[in-house]
C-alpha cells in the first residue's frame, strides 16, 4: 500500500467519490483502490466521520421563531424593499451612476443646442459678409460700421449695430468720426460742441447731434465722391 | 391530484418580469433555510432575521443580473453567508465577554452528563466557527442545506473539485481540533 505507485488522476477520482459520500462497500473499484493506496485509505477513514459530524451539528437545532414569524416575514421583506427603494442612494458609485444617468442626456442636449447655435451663427456671419459687400457699394460710413462688426477682438467698437447698446466709448468714436468727416467735407455742424457744452459726456453729445448733421455730412461726402 | 409546485427557475423568470407573487413564493420557500444559515453565523434571532431580510432585498435588486435561474438557491445562500460574515466582521469587537464565563460545575450527575454532551456539540460548533471561511461555508452548505458539491461550487464561486477539497480539509481540521474521531462524540450524543 503506497501512494507513490498510484496514478494521481485515479486517486483524485477515488477521493472525489469518497468525499461525495460513496462507500467503499458500494463500489468495488473504490474498495480495490483503497486496499492498495494509503492516501485514499486515509481519506476513506476521515470521510467515515461525516455522518457523525452531521448528526452532531444537527443535534440541537436552533429554536424556530414560530409560524407567526414566518407568516409575517414575506410582508416584512416587501415593506423593507419598498423602503429601500424610497431612500436615495448615498454610495459614491450610486451617486456617480445617478449623475451620469441625468447628466449625460442633458449634456447631449446641450451639445445639440450648441451645434445648432454654431450653425446659425455661421450662416449669420456669411450673410453679414454679403451685407458688407453691398454696403461698401452704398455709403462708406455704413460700410465702415458694418466692417467694424466683422472684426472681432481688435479693439474696434461696433458703431451702428442694432443688437448692441451704444456704449460711451463707441459714442465718442461716433462723435469723432462725424466731426472728422464734417471737417474734411468743410461743413460746420449745427450742434458743434461749444465751450459751454464741453462738460457733456459722449452720450449726451450724441443725443444733441441732430439727424440734420448726419444728413449734411452724408451729402457732403457724396459731393466728394464718397472718399474719406 | 395536487398541482406541481413551480421550480425555482420558473419563479425566478416570473419574478424577473415583475411578478411579486413569484418572488413571494421564493421568499416563502427559502426563508427558513436562509434564516437558519444566518443564525448559525450570528447566533442571534434579531440579527439573523434582519440578515435574512436584507439578503432577500439584495436578491430582488440583483435578480435581473442572475443569468442562470437554475442556480438561484446557491446564489441566495452565497449572498446570505457573505452578508452574515460581513455582519460578524463589523460586530467582532462588540462580543460580550460575559458569554465566555463557564457554567457552574457543581451539578447532579445526569444533568452533568447532559451538559457534557451539549458542551461537546457546542465544542464542535465552535470548532466549525474556527474553520477558514471557505471550508466553513462548504461544510455548512453540505451538512445543513445538503447541497451537492456542484451547487456549493456555484455558491462559493469555485470549482466542484475545489469544493470537495475544502470539505475534505474541513473534516480533517475538525478531527484535529477536537482531538479525537467525530464518531466517538456522535456515539455519546446518540446514547442520550
């Protein structure tokens, strides 16, 4: 009886049978193997204790909570489950999951809106370029104004754009431009700033600038061929 | 002629589609074994009831992820055992030392004999509790739930061969811890 002469695979197979609960008396092949293999003989001896072990462990069954407990138990589980669903999840993973669950569609929607805005802005820009060409043919003043709109981030202010409020600085620029044009055209503006009005701010000055002045400047410019 | 009870797999399929009745049937079918499995770990009725309840809630939440409905029982026991072990780990430092005080030895002979037997059974249970986790779970699923090794392997996420080896090691270790063959202890218990 020596484990060395045994085929390892055969031993594993026989041990598997023994552990499973097969008795050597019920399996002739197993009985033969145990007779010639010390390792499997020991395993068979150890496995003979299993019924005793089962008896001992089951000898004093724990007290049953009673039929009322078992009748109530499924309802308790259902209530506890509903309560657990009502509670907001607080684990980090759950919070991340929830965040992505809500944020991802929102982000996609945001991206769609941004894309639509870019398309609209792009088409608007194309239209503005066409307007610039048309305006250049009409009057230089308007052309300048529109051209200013086409030059972002270079410090120039929008002069006549409808979409923006007239700020103080752009108003001053408008005043200077008007006066420069008037000087070049040799026209004296009706609302030329005199010494008493020198304390006016640019907004007030523009308010004082009448439409007649602008018309006068435009007529003068047309007389000079529209060149500044 | 009695109606054939639906199998676990049938009930699991129905529960997956949202049938509360099917899940309740599964709860009723397994509430006792699950409760006693938890009780063997925690030795406290309230804790065992709470763990069993939590196990079913976990199962209900994870049911859509269970691909093979046939392994429901093993899967349920695995979740119950894991929750119980987590509970033991979390409450390990709160064990009442008063429980460790031995009983008064000056008793009548019959009672003394009864207590000796009970103590031996208790000694065995303590020895089982000392086993490495996988060996203990394998042994308990085999002895109490009478699961085949194939299902134990599923429950413990291992192979059938490894489950058999764990069981074998558990038996050997118990013999070693108790210092004598288990059949001697069992003989005394049966003669009571």
